[in-house]
C-alpha cells in the first residue's frame, strides 16, 4: 500500500491539486482471521478488521486525515469537534501535525481516560461539558455557524469519505466484499461510510457484490433500534453513549439497502465479547468495538445460520484506551515475594 489513506485512495477521495498530502500512518490496518472463533460461532470464515492499529488507536484517523487536509486547503486555522473520546483524540493529533488548533468538547466524566490523555498530550483546547455527547454536538454545531472554525465531526462529509477506505481495504484483501459486515453504531457515521465504500467499489467493478450490513447499538443507547432519540443514553461502552445520532437516516438507508439490521447488544454481551476477542484472538478492543462481535454471537445464538458465510467484524478502537473496566473485573492474581520456591508453588510447577 502506498503511504497513507489520502495518497493510496486519492482517486476515490475529494483530493485536488491543492490538497495537502500527508499521513501519520492511518489506514492499511490488519484484517485478522479469527480462526479460534469460527467453529463456536458456526461461520465459514471470520475476520476482524482491527482499526485499533491506526495511529491514534481508532478508525477516526481515516476520516480525520481527509477532514484536516480539506480544512487546510480551504484556509482554516482551527478545527472543533464534540466527542465521546476517539474523534477528539484523532482531531487533536492531526491538528498538531498540521499546526492547526483543535478545540474539543467532551462529556465530563464519560470519556475513557486514555482518550483524555491523548487530547491533553496533543495539546487540544479541552472543554469538559456538563452534559452528554448529544449536547456537546449541538454546541459545536452552533459555534461553527457563528465562528470561522471547521467542524470535524462526521457531519463533515470529508470524514465519511476518508472512513469509507476501510471498506476498500477489506475488498482489496479478500478479493470481494464479505457476505456480512458487523459494526458498532454510535453517531452512525461509520456504518454510513462503510456502506458508501462498498457501494462505490461495487460500482467500480472492484467487488462482485455488496455485504449485508449488521449494525449494533448498546442497549441503553439504542435510538435507531427504538425509533426515537434517547435523552439519557447509558452504557459501559462510552464511545457509543449517544442518544441522537447525526447520521441516523443514512444508517437506516445502509441497513435497508443492504437487507441488513440494526439491533441491540447488552453491556454484558459487549464485555463478554471483549474478553473473548482478547483471550481467543489476542486482540484487545475497547468495549464499544466489541459490539460487532457481540452482535454476531447474539445472532448465531438465536439460530441464524452463518455456516457458509464469510464475515467481517469491525473492531473500531484499541482496548488500551480504556483499561478501567478490565482491571475492575479482573480475578485477583497472586502476589508473592521474590522467592523461587514460593513462585514455583504459585505457578503450580511443584
Ligand atoms: C471505538 O469519538 O462518536 O457510529 O465522538 O469511538 O461512526 O459514531 C465515537 C464513536 C464505534 C461509533 N466505536 O461510530 C466519538 C465517537 C468506537 C467509537 C463508534 C465510536 P459512529
């Protein structure tokens, strides 16, 4: 792969001769065969698209490189976003690389500490809002209507353009689209972007078919499934703690055009999928990212037959961003002195 998303997929992106071309290493993330899970789930082939391997540890970097490049092309000096954590980390990093200032509004007390640390170290201007993500997004929309600051939430179409490249990569590696694409849904930009990518590659003759899109929201933050906004969304998966998604209609279109579903997974299902992915595949995903695998496990347990199907689960962000939940649920481990006999005994070797 050529270096970075902008260069590699420029013919599919809004790149002009004036677009600055740069990368901090986004894209070309691994598509990992989850052989240990295929039998239990009962599918033919299962792959995990590990977006945690992007430079700031989430899929947001694909869209951010395009959004920031276009902001610079348009003469912008500052960018702003509301975020449950990953968008702000990504915006702050790309703004830092490009000498722009980044303003981020995050829901106080409801973003994972790793993500907050990222915004701090990249030197974003941080506003911790006494409110939730949906309120933060409303603030950001009002600010960008009044002031010359570029909005880099996924309402910015350049974000969707960049994020669709993950669908291209899947097809480039598998040789065609998978039968099913399982994906977490929060603000619904990513499901929109993947569907756009699969459709464009199909139209370009790069894929013979399009996948069925399977989106999953957390039980306490499932407006699309319920059919109405959720005023006080709640879930352990703080990244998708969103009650009124910006790309709601586009997500519904992706679902319906692909004959797919958008359904619910519980926090328990999310956390057990997170543990399974780590212990059976060596992949540490943050909770929201495990909603895709949790959804697949749920559908398979309900009796859906995937035995002849090729499936991709999108793993949207890295587990190291949010270690609290894992540490809190850890079994106690042995604490021993530096004494060989005691350690041999502890391990069970004697
Ligand atoms: C790990 O960072 O909305 O449905 O502000 O961080 O495109 O919103 C994050 C969303 C899934 C949901 N997985 O994607 C933000 C933000 C992870 C995420 C989603 C997010 P969308």
